[in-house]
C-alpha cells in the first residue's frame, strides 16, 4: 500500500511539471534598444505583462527573449507591449509618444553610443 501511495505521489508531481512546460512558449523579438537604460526599462516592464513567465535581453543584439503562457498572452500582445514602452518590436513600430518620453540615450542609434562617457567607462546611460 505504501508503495502505491508513493508511486501515485511521484506520478502526480511528474504530470504537474510536464503540464506546466506544455503551457509555455518562447519568442525572440528584435528591438531597437541601444544601452543599459533600455535594458533596465524593459526589465522593469516586460516581466510584468500578464502571462509572461521569463524575460532576458541581449545588449549586444538588442533582442528580447520572452517565455510566456500562450493561453494568457500572444506574441503580438508582447510586441505591442514593447512598442508602448517606446521601442520597435519586430514589425511593430514604437509608440511615438512613448518613444519621445525615453531618455535621450535610448533614442540615439546604437553606433552613436561609442562616444558616450558612460559607455566608455562601462556604465549605462542612466546618468544622462
């Protein structure tokens, strides 16, 4: 009898873990973020979109990787959410009003950041 209870318990845990993985998808979205401040803005917002379970941002490529529950949010919802932060997200253009509110360093092309004193010292542009 004890072995049956233990077996059922293990089976329940295994099935529970499996069902959680089935309910998640991952998407990589190209943004036009350019600096650590962009990363920080996205990190403070994207993980809190309803249905998002994990987030990462690659500073070198400006790509956002989002793991989400497709029953709660769609890839286009995520892209639109990023656009409302002021950033392009794949084919979805940034909201112009949100873009205007971003710090100056976030609105400059990535190539222009080489002259930024904060970037030369290894810091972000948050000091602008």
